[in-house]
């Protein structure tokens, strides 16, 4: 019975941390789904303020921004069921909740694992928070501004070539964009993972060098799985930056261990 008490205490601590995270994500998501941001001028200053607007909310504004930036000219978004538009906005609201709630997520995760870490391990984790955030943002931006527009234009050119009417449903569009964005934000964490594993002596830096060919193969497979076309062009657009990140991770891991 005495052995079960610490386990129950950890489970209760995890439950409390998860509640904080879920409340944060849910609160931001509800706000983005029900409010928009207006602006008012006070003399020479511009003041931004939230106001309730279900049909022109922050989520709807983000959805229109995605459509304007990413969809090729001539491709229209359609709604084929009554609930597709609202489902897409809910999905975007949750995504925004996770995005803007990331500081709380990281903080709660740190508070949960901190008692089990040594002081040098806490310092090491603190040092990688900023680079990890930067790489996540870089991966999302690479996907948003380069890969996703190129992939959509490339795929729809086949339809343009035969004169087909080109459409995409609103839920498929949101799923496509969010999948690419999140996948690349996480995939760009590869150097951080490599450095961490080498820093805690799980693997030596030469492991990354000796298994370079296997890593290239696996990254090409990853590119083939995540891209929807079979041409191989978008696969290499995914794999090449990942290979570059792998090499950078190896160099950083070797330098860190030295």
C-alpha cells in the first residue's frame, strides 16, 4: 500500500497539470471561435479590442487568410454538408488554442517532470526551449510559405491541363494545411532530439554518422508518406531539408559532447 501512494500522487499531479492545459487550450479556442478583433483610434493611437462575432470570428479570419495565401488561382473552396464550415472553424480554433497556449503547455510539462530531474538536466532542458521553439516556427513557416503552396499548385496543374473544374472541400483544405504545418514544425525538432540523445549518453555522435545512409532512406520514406503525390518531386522537397537538419544535428551533437 505504501508503494502505491507515490504512484497515485504522480497520477493526481498529472491530472492537475492536464486540467490546466485543457482549460487553457479550451479557453483560447472558445475565444477565437466567438470573438473578433476590432480597432479604434484614440488621437494618434490605435487601440485593439475584442468583440463578439460568431460569423466573422478570429478563426474565420484565419481561414480566409489561409485560402488567400495558399490556394492556387482558379481553385474554389466548397461546402458540401451543412456542418463542414463550422467544423473547419472549430478545428482552426483548437489549433490556435494549442499554438497560443504552448507557453502554458511547456510550463506545466516542466513543473511535472522537474522533481525527477537533476539540476544539470533542468539547465539543459531550459537551454533547448528557445532553439526548439525557433525550429518549430521555422518548420511551420517552411511548410506554409514554400512546401504547401508548391504542392497545391503542382497537384492542381494536372486538373488545369485537362480543363477540369477544380474544387476542394473546406474540411479537406484545413486538414491538408494543418497536417503539413504541424508535421514540419515537429520534424524540424530532429537536431534537438539528436543533441539530447547524445548529451545524455544514449547514443554517441558517431552513431549518427555511421547510420547516415539509413537516415537518408528513412527521411525519404517520411517524405513519400507525408506528400500526397507520386511524382517524387514533393517527396524530395520534404526529404532534402530534413537531411540538412540531420547533418546539422550530427555536427551539433559532436560539438556538444566534445
